[in-house]
C-alpha cells in the first residue's frame, strides 16, 4: 500500500511567495529573489513530505502564480499580444509569465491580462488558456522537468503532476470562431509525449495526470478525446506508472470510462463522493490500482480514522493491499499549511483546535492511516487512533456547537420571510421617488485601497501598540478622506471604504457566534492573493450589530447616499471552512437570519441603500447540472431571507464577481435585488448578454473597468463599454461602477480611474 499527496500548498507557511512576488512587482526586489523563495518553498515541501513518510511526493505542484498558466507557458500557448514582452531583455520568461497573469504596462507597452476564472467549485482562480484557430503547441518552458530535476538533486524522486491533456483543453476558451478546442488534442499530445520522454529519461517512474473534468458532465466527443489521449500516452510509455487523478466529485456516468482508460492507477475523491467506492471495486480492471482520496483537501477537520479504516479495509478486502493507495482527496492547495503555527489560544481554543488538521497534519494522517491498516505496524499507531477517536467524540457532543435559540429561529421561518412587500416594478417607482438618482448613477463596489498603512494599524492594534481608540481614530480619518474625495469627484452613491475590514467574510465571521479563526490559515485565492477563511464550527447567530458604527459615521459626514455594505449568507458560507456535521443549506440559513437582522438595523439607522455582496453564489454550484436546482433553491432563498426585512423604499444592491450567468440567470433574477453590480469589463460586456436575453427587469451595474490589474483605463474605453451595454440593456436600468472592490489597488491608480469613470458617466448622460 502506498500513500500519495496530490499537491501541497505552495505559498509557504508564512506566505513567503506572496511577499516575494509582490515586492518584485513593486520593483523593490529583483526576480532572483522570487526564484530563490520559490526554490526554498519547494525544498521545504518536499522534505517535509519525505520526513512524514509519504511514498509519492508531488512535484510541479508548485507555481509562481497559477498552475494552469504554468501549463499554458509550458505548452507555448502564449497569446500573440505578449510577443512584445517576450523579447524584452533579461528575465524574459518570468516577466512574460506575469504579464499573461496581470497585464503589462511598462516600456511603452500596454497589454491586458488573460482572463481568470474559478477553479471548479473552489475559491481558487486560474488563468484561462486562450486558444485560437491555428493553435499550435510546443515545449516553451521546461518547468516540470526543472522541478523534477531540482528534487532529484535533493535526493527525492518525485511524482510530477500535470494537468491531463483533456482537462487542460477543457479549461481553456476559444477566442475565435470556427474550431472546437477539443480538436486541438492532436496538436497538444506531442508536447505531453516530449515532456514525459524527458521526465522518464531523468528517472521519473510515476506521473500524475489530473483530469478533474471526469467528474463533470461530458459530451461524447470529450469522452472520445479521453480515450484517444490515454491510448496514445500508454502506447508511447508502456512502463510509466500513469496516475489518473479525479477529484471534487463522483465519476458517475463517467465511471466506466475512467476505469477503462489505459492507466495504472485511478485516483478518486471519497470525501466528496464516498458512494462511488462500491461500484469502483466491482468495475476496476484487475491490473489497476485504486487511490482512495480519504483525507479531505478542501476542509480543515481532522480525518475520522475509524471511518477511513473501514473504507480502506473494504477496498483491500476486495482488491488486495497491493492495489490500494491512500491519498488526499485532492491537492492540498485548498488547505492552510500548518496547524502547529496556531499557537494563540485566544484566537483558536484548544478544544476546537483538537478537531482540526491543516496540510502538514493531513500528510501525517496519511502515514498514520497506512500504519493503522497494516497488521505489522498497527500497534505503533494505536495511540494516535485513540486520540483521534477521542477528538471525534468531543466534537459530536461539545456544547460549543449547539444553540437552542438558533434552532428555534430557523424552525420559525415563515413564507413571508423571503418576500419583499411588493414586486420590483412597484419598488422601483417608490425608490426613484425616495432616492432621486441621475441616470447612469455612479458608485463603487465597496472597498477602497487597503494600503500597507491601513493594514499596519490593524496589526498594531492586534499587537497592542495601538489601543482601540487610537485605531478607531485612524480609521475614522481614512474614512472621512475617502468620503470627501468621493464627494469631490462627484460619485453619486458613496461607500465608506471598508478600511476597518480585514476581509469581507472574516470581518463578519469575527462578530458572529459559531465562527472561529486561525492566525495563519492562509489559502491561495489567485496569484499572490491569499484568504484566511473563517471556520464555522457551530450554530451561527449575531450577538450584536456589526456594521452600524462605521456606516453611521460615514453617513454622518455627507448628504449623499452612503451604501451599507454587507456580505451575503451564501458568500460567507462559501468562503469559510464549513462544519461537516450538518448540511451546508442549514448553516447558510442560520447566517441569512443573522444578516437579515443587520439589514434591518441599517435601515432603522436611516441608511437608504444597502448592498449585500454575493460574489460566491455561482461558485457554490454543484459540478453536476442535475444537482444545480436544489442548490440554487436554498441559496437564493437564503439571500432573499437576508434582504427581505426592509421597506420597499430601501434599495437593496447585490454584487457578484466574474461569472458567467447564462445558465443561472433565472436564479439571479429570483434573488430580486433592486440593483446588481457585476464584473464585465474583461469580457468586453459579453457577460451582460445573459441579462439582456433574459430581459432582466431590475437595475444593473456592469463593471466598466478591470480592478485586478494596476492598469488605468481612460474615459473613452469606458464610454465604449457603456455604449455596448446600452445596446443590450435599456439605459434607464444601467449603473456605472468598476468590476469589483478596490482594496487591492493603490490610491493613485484608483483616483485616476474613478475620475475617468465619472466623466464616462457624464458623457453617457449627455448623449
Ligand atoms: N464590497 C466588497 C469590496 O468592495 C466586494 C468584494 C467582492 O465582491 N469580492 O471589497
Ligand atoms: Zn467582486
């Protein structure tokens, strides 16, 4: 029996990679530093896994920005617009790579970034490969080979991890008409063959090929592509151990296809889809090994050893020990690094901590599970088993988790809880009378730059070198500056800037009961951006008002409208680590009631416009279409519960980030927010078509500029986008705003961009 890790977090346990990249981008350190920090992290990860006894240690799971982008660079799938960057002197490859990820505005060049989207149903974002009609591939970067060699120099023979050829193509987007990306397989396979040939020559014996699309609905053509791809690879490499990795769901109707692909090992996710084991045991061909994904890569709870042992025994009884591996359910990319770094009991109590495991602990769990299911070694680990059983027991019975009042409130939810008094058409008239806003009203999505300075105040408050009053004073001044500045440039609906918030979910989690936190539980979200998801361990309720103080203060500074700014229940759920002892829908409803109370309090305080952000609604969609409606029903209902406690005159906004809305537009409409702001600029307003086709009745603010890049747009570009928008959406329905919050941007670029944006709105009004 072997143990394998599908991938390890690569940001570094102290977020070293984030710091190195950001300082390189800011020009304060050189590219050599970035490369060195990357090298150190790789070495630490490999040695840690080796010391913990992992049999199959991954390489090429590291990335300076994103693993999909790594593949695009490796395969030479580099959009032409970057040619000019490629020929810049010096460290061209790294700069080219970052240019593809982030855009490039230097040396007289101005090139936009590649698109970014969610990685399956996670909160990780990848850079979408761009494919063109005459797309060819060649081995442009040798990253996977270099990293294998690097580990080998350290005396560790790793298992290189590649995104499988079919999934790589399916992750991409056709940028022009007239071809089907899946037909590019024949051009792509030779590059895989070249890569594997070189890896094999260097001594690689196992190759992990990630094919997560096998847990999604596939067309016949895509299924055929799987066969073609793997038959060819098998033919060229009869002796390599090819590991086909699936995760995030059940194989279902693709189970036979996956079982029959000519590989040596099939990896399956038994955390998300334990039910598939039975069928796999029966259908897996004789010569193949089954890798059991038992240790949850997506959550922070300790593995339930008794449960896992039962599953392993079931598998080994049927297949024999030789044909069973124990593995993480997916890459540990989605887990924080190390629970041992959580030393502050005031943040994470010992009682809750004992229920948890981060990446390093998960790796150790693999080895322990292997020992526990091996007759000779089982006694060595019996203390660990006893401890684990004790921890599981304590979690099931802890009074920390269950709250009677919350359970009652949920039971008392009635029909009217998710209904506004009147339909939108009526509300709209009442709101127009009450608010009297201009056409093409301008606003922003909520946050203004969280400068190093602002963040340093929070750090100082935590350390005690600032007291609460001093901290509040600084936040108040920053808020006032932002308010004055928004008034000055003539924005219509202002925001307070969210300076007091570390993060849009954590800020609420910290004030809600049932949540706890880590100090260092960072998980990569995109590029150098990391999030530290709150941990929902128990019943959720709101002990007191959460946003009133700062919203009231900001409103008191101005006669313009100040938007109340809240995070919605689905997003709070989606961006937290969630308890696994009750359905997600139940946890979401509890959060919805808490947010509803806050919305009502804001209204009572005189706030007329309240935004409930739900950027995560789409990413919560199950991977399989058949399960969508059930999810959408409870998610939409949760949003409506949170939004429906107010008068018709109070305008409810919601905001969502880059998403394709085509297939869920009816549910977005069912949320019935008075105004929705969405990210559309990178798609050149293409994403708006879903709303247009649906004849979406409520108001919409399609983002007019990309906030993920420091590039400053000019007024004319934004006017062009707004004109495009006005072609498909009646102009009375349109708002003008950036794609998303501005917390990651600097003030300089933010100011310039928003001044241009306000001018763009004026131009539209005068048209
Ligand atoms: N109000 C939030 C902000 O501006 C919204 C962020 C988001 O949607 N991701 O930061
Ligand atoms: Zn957003």
